[in-house]
């Protein structure tokens, strides 16, 4: 069985709107080809702290990335570090904050835009800094990177849903349309990735309030989806709310590598074989 993972983190995509608007992905759920979970994000429900949560499996009180203004390298072992240590290639197309967490801080806009260095935690990366850099470009940049470097772990981070949510709010036509556009691009790429044998995870860092903000404790700000397409996970819709800290050790399980000693042990619903992470 493949040990290749593609993880897509659609920034700012709340659970209920994703369930409504991601039509092809929901088709895969309905036809028992994918699974759906509700994830409760860690606090604060802000981007940079939650990138660190997703990629290291540690909470803000442990890792110290407590706000969007924490511009420094992470001191924790991330999925990029772990894949590199285990002889796997990794790559990402992400907002530049991800580069600042794991490769170099502060970000150098000329030198750090495209990165290719297998000695770095992030080995192959392309980073953007304009918040309105199109989601379609992020995903196609990632597909080009995948075809060129064949990473076993590919992390993709589009920002457009978050941008529309912060401008117009979660109940707006514009926010829902941006999720529909995301679903359309993913519908073009998912069949390719499935055929290539990837385990595919689609989630978000945080949700969005009707007022166009996040950072607090409401369900709209914290509840995000996790769709999984993998032969190692039983298809279906799961009622148990999953802690966001379980994401990183799940990726380790799918990559067949050991999680870091700071990642939580969690019995992931529907995971076949070894069920305790």
C-alpha cells in the first residue's frame, strides 16, 4: 500500500459550508469512496498558531506560537522534519508564514519564493504572500511541484476562502462561491491523485464567523471538515468530533512513520489496522 500523502488545508473553511458546497467530494462520501469528520480546532482559532498545530501536533501553550504576530521559526518537530528524517521527500505550496515557521524567518520575498534544498525541513516549496493569490494557481502550482519532485508528503495551502470570509462573512454569497470554486478545482485533481495512489486529506485550520472574523471559541470559528480518501480509512460520515491535534499523528500513520513524542495518542474512528496513534 502507498505511503504517499497529499494534505490540503483550505484556510478559513468552516464545516457546515464545506459540507454544503464541496459537491464532488461529497459525491465520494455518498458513494463510499471517502470519509467525513468534524474537527474541533485548537485555540486560538487563528492561522499561524493553527498551521503549527496541524504540522507539529502540539498546542499553542506548548509550542509558543500563540498569535499571528509570532514571526519566528518553530521549535517543534514538524511533519516536514519527520518526513525528511525518515528519508521521504516533502514539498508544499503555501502562504509564506509556513516557510517562516519551518525554513527561515523572516521571509525573504526574493530568495524564499521558490525553494529547492533537501537539507531544509521543507525540501521543495513555492510560497506566496499576496492574500488574493488565486486558489486555482496554488493548486496547479502544487500539481506542477508534485509532477517534478514526486514528494511522499505534499502540503497544499490555499487562502482564498479565508479572504472572502473575512471581507464578506460566512453567510455571504461570496464566501460560499469561493468554496464552490475550490471544489471545482479539486474535482479536476482528485481523480489524478487517487489514481496515483495518494492518501488524500482535505481540512482547514479554522472556520469563520458570520461577522467575517475568527480567533474566538464559537462553533463557526472552530468547526472544520476533514475529508479522507484512503484505503486505510473506512468510508462514511463519522459523528465523533475529532481533536485537531490528531491530524499530525494521522498523517504519520498514513506515511508509515513514527509520530513525534509530543503528538497525542488518539484512536481515530475508521482507521484500519493499527488503530491507536
